[in-house]
């Protein structure tokens, strides 16, 4: 079990469902409903806000890779 799966298990059902929806939208390249932003200093890494959580992902030509799901804090990145 990786770090992201472990975090998801600890969350409430509501937060878990919201994050899973965001991850599925990332994988289908449907960014219209998401608050995403390119991370400064990174070529192909973006972040999405989902409440108090941040999802960091990298874009590739044929797919998007989830790098990290983290609770928002001053040191999230």
C-alpha cells in the first residue's frame, strides 16, 4: 500500500469521494471542473485543490501521473 492509498483510508467518506472524483477527472483530462494550477519552476507538474487537500500530478503525452495527495499546510510542497 502506498502513501496515497494509506491517506485515503484514513479520510471521511465525503473527503475520500471528492478526492477520488478529482483523480478520475485528472485521468480523463477533464480539467474544467477542477481548480488546477501549474507549479512554478516545474515543467509539467500541476496541483489541484480539493478542499483542504492538494493533489500533485505530472502530465505525459498519453496519461497523467498522480504524484502526491497531501493535506494542505504551509509545507505541503
